[in-house]
C-alpha cells in the first residue's frame, strides 16, 4: 500500500508489513502507518567531555528542546543542518535518532566499567557509552562488516576518548577472547530497519518476510555470543530499530527460555519511558520498552535490558599485571612527545604494531588481536612520526606546547586544505576552535599546512 507523505510523494509500504502491524496494533494501526509518511525526527547529543548542551545550542543558534530520556540531547528543528559545522568536526556533538539514545541511558554505565558494543557502526551508541564512562574503564567497539568500519573509526576519533579499543571480528570469536569480561554489553542488533522506512526508500524496497526471518536467526546467534562476554551480574541491552515481534520480544523470550539464570531488568524508571510502551518478553515479564513513531517524537526503537547471573561488580579496580615495557620508547615517538606534548604517556602503555603506535588502555592486560588496541597515536613515515587525527581529538590545547586558535574563516580555510599564516617555531601544531581541537597542522616558515583526514575536511 501507499501513504501520502507530507510533501505529496507516495511512500510505498510492503503489504505484508501493513498486515502484520494492523494485527499487532488494531485501532492504532492507521495512526502508526500515517506516522511513517511524516518527516524524520532528528536530534543531537553533546560530548560531555567537551561542551554542555547549552553551549552547543548557543553556538548553533538552537533553542534547547530536550529529548526526555537523554539529558544531554536536544531535538533539531527541520531546518537545522549542523552536520558540516566546525562544532561538529570538533566533536562537540553527535547527530543521532532520538529513541536510539534510550539504549545507553537504560544501561547505567559508570566509570571503571568495561563496556562492549558488539555491532557498533556507525558509532552512536559507542560514543554515548564513552561519554558515560568518562576517561576511565574500557570501551570496546566491534564491527565485523568491513565496509562499515570507516564511519565508526571517524566518529570514535572525533569523540576523543582514549580508553577505546576497536575490534572487527565475529561475535563468537569475541566470546572466546573475552569470556565473562564486560560489565555492560550493547547488542544493537542488525535488523530489517523498519523504523527507517520514512527516511530510507531502499529499506522499504528490500523488506520481506524472508528478510525478517533471516535477521531473526542472525540476531539469536549474536545475542547468545554476546551473553558469553558478560561478567557476573553484568547488564546487557538488546535493541533494534524495527517493530516486529520476531526481531524483538520473541528474541528475548527465546533467550530467557534457553538461559534461565538470566533475568529481564525493569527499566520503567528511565526518564521519558512513558513516551513508549512496555511489552512482554515471555513468562509475564512486561519489561521491554518499545518506542513507536505515532506515540513519541522518534523513528522507533525496541530496548530490553537483561542481567547476567551472579554478583555484580559495580566498580572494578585498575587492571594489574598489564604488559610491561620491555625496551625504551621508539625514538620517533619519543622525539614527537618531547617536542609537541606537555605531558607524555605512560611508556608501558605505548604499543607499536607494524608502523602504527597506539595508547593501550590499562584494562587490556595484553595486546589482543584487535583492529585498534587503543587510541591511535600516529604512524612511522620513514624514520619520522606522523601524529594521528585521533590523538589530536583526544587532547586539549593545554596538553600541547603549540596550539593555534583560529577564527571561523581561518578554520574554513584549514578544513578546505588551504594554508594559514601563523608566525612561530616549526613543528606540529594543534589547531583549535577556542579550546576544542580540530586537528593537526605542520608549521614551516610561519605557515600552517593542515594535515586533516578526508572525513574532517569541509564538504564542497
């Protein structure tokens, strides 16, 4: 069937989808289906390490319109286009669908927790979890689909948290490497994406009942593997951006039938949860939260939180027995650190893998087979060290010996690849917007030459 959208364009919905939702929602089905022809709802969530919501709103000339379940987020008006702003490139905020923010908010992440996001791209929930951790603990972001790694790495780099590692491996392999290890586990399961119907015509065209069945089979395996990584008493959040029971409450009911020591967690105290509805996940457990677009300002999200058996460890002491530095720091890194940074890093945590340097989080006791075993510091180019964009975004202007604040016109030049005149000694310079890093530049003959990766440059 088709529904007429707000701009007069027909939005085709699969007949089997309409039939299913009509059976599920009864008299509400008409309102629900009509909501899928409305303009998408957008929001931004601020990076608490770098700025406040009020600061970001003032800089973008926005009126704060709070997202009820996320105190660091505001809805965006339809006309707002902050994606290519310099504030966005400085990592001050993340653009995210509002209801998806409820997943991390429901997990009660605290400093010193070890957190796994097992299907992390493009990084919305991973960056959110990083903000809740602060600069302590460990965030491991995993993405097995190689084509989705680029956006994930770019978003994590811009967010600027050093206690983050990145994996790109099967969930079953993570279960073997990290059994009973994580205090919080995020399973934002790849799904049929029915909540994307009104902004992504391709998702409507690709939808089928066979696709739902295939997604459900993969989700079941992913959830079972993720559960093996959960420490005693850990919390695991399972979520999708779809509406059908096969991918949502039936997944949780099946899991609980097969893992009888696990328990669903009551998340009704989550602020703003009254904008959604609580639904059953088997055995009388009406504890899963479903956001529907005709009931709240959102695209739609399913959220269920489960508790692993055993006694929880709310705060974990720093890891002991971590890898010891067996040789002096590499001379190229040592020279850069001396010439550029006010305070160096613990040499025992600086890891050279191939030609790339990483700052390994203390929680990783041994270098694991990870894509990024920590913050990427930079690379060897010949015999010299070239710093990574991730390092720039994890610093602040007081952490370096040379930081150059630029105005918006100059920053636009830098982000377009143009040089800027700035007198000073030669070497690496942190380019900043006020106190916020934008990236690296090299100074020679009183001229700054920008060294920004493609994703940090200005579009157009």
